[in-house]
C-alpha cells in the first residue's frame, strides 16, 4: 500500500480513532495520523522493504518496525518497542492487514486507559 492508501483506509475504517491524515514528509515517506485522543501515529515507508509505525503518547513511545536489529526476537526483523521493552510483532509491513493490526492495537490501548 502507498501512504496515501493507508491514510484513506484509516479514515474510512477507523473514523472513531483517526481524525485526520496528511503527508508530513513525502520525500522521506512519512504520513501522520491525528488520533481522537490527541496522540498521533506516524507511518513511514522507507523504500520497498522498510517500514515503521511510530505512535507518540504522553510519556510513552510505541513503535513497530523492521530495522535490522533485535535479531534474537522470534519475528526478527519485525518488532515492537513499547518504551524500552522490545517484543515480537505480527506486523510485517504496510499491507491492509498490517495497518488494521496497528489500528486495533492502538484502539485497544486507548480504550484500556
């Protein structure tokens, strides 16, 4: 999926969560999604194979990516950072399924607060 398609998918399927989506830096492949709780999610598509989702919350950063580190994790290179903790991640890129997984995770975290 392109970042523009991600923005449209998020707005269409998660209107209770996503307030607005826009390209922050098209040259570097970064889109920002403003979320209803006042936080934001940055989606990066770095070439054909690299991606990251960066969700910024007050006092906490949650990030999923496939940066080439943490090779000891079962899902390496794909992993999830929650603060300083690193976990395995089922997200594999920027497919519709991946985007939906990220949005479901964020929604569950917001509802759990």
